[in-house]
C-alpha cells in the first residue's frame, strides 16, 4: 500500500489479507484463553470466576498508549472488551444479571459494551434479583442508578459482593 492513490480493488485485497491475519491472531488468543483455563484447573482453580477489572483496565491502558495511525479509542476498547469477555466465558462460569430501572434497554446495551456478547445475560425484575444472581458462581450484576430504588445503600451489608465501576470506560457512550 505504498502507492499514494491505490485502486479500490487493491485496498479491498489488502483488507482481505489483514482480515485473514486478524482471524489467525484472534483464534490464537482464544486458544490461549483455553490454555489459561487448563492452567487454572491444574492449579486447582477450575471453575473460579476470572473477572479482574484492574487487570482489564491495565491491558486497555497499555494498548491505548501504543502508537496508532487510525484506530480510534472506542474501536480499541470495544474489540478488547469482546476479546476479554469471550476469554472469561471460556475460562469458567460467567453470566450477567441486568436491572435497568426506567432505562432497561440502555442498561443491557451498556452491559454488552462493558462485558461483550459472550456471557449469558438475563434481565432481572429487581435490583435484589440482580444482586442475588451476582452471588452465584460467575455472577455479575449490572444495575442502573435510580432515584426510585436506592439499592446501593444496602451494599454495605453484602461483604461477599465486590463492587467496581465501569463508568470511566463507558463515559464515551453517554449517561
């Protein structure tokens, strides 16, 4: 692609080559995720939930700090969120329970943006139902903040639940 004005056919041919190379790398990454699951099983950690928000943030920060010519930050975040979600789903139990309050569809959309399409997702009828699902192996609850239901006020009584915020990563997609 050194020609300053390549033909459309040449550009499309190069895209096909890049797509093939990307597929090979994505497949290799999926194989490595399966190897992680096997290594965890060998250590006696089979079935343990692998979500590590701090590790995910570190990976994304490192990727975003690398030089790029055209790939935008939202594109990079979206691709890696999908890859990480798929890897987690391969490594052990992983499911989402979403309560969206008055904006249920938007909350489901944000859950998919944050965790990818791989984990099973169920709509919860209440914040309590979503939190109950989060108490199960591999469970993550995604809950909307709502003036009508102050569910977050009860979290102090939930010492086994870990709370993390995805707001910095989702800021680009709006409220």
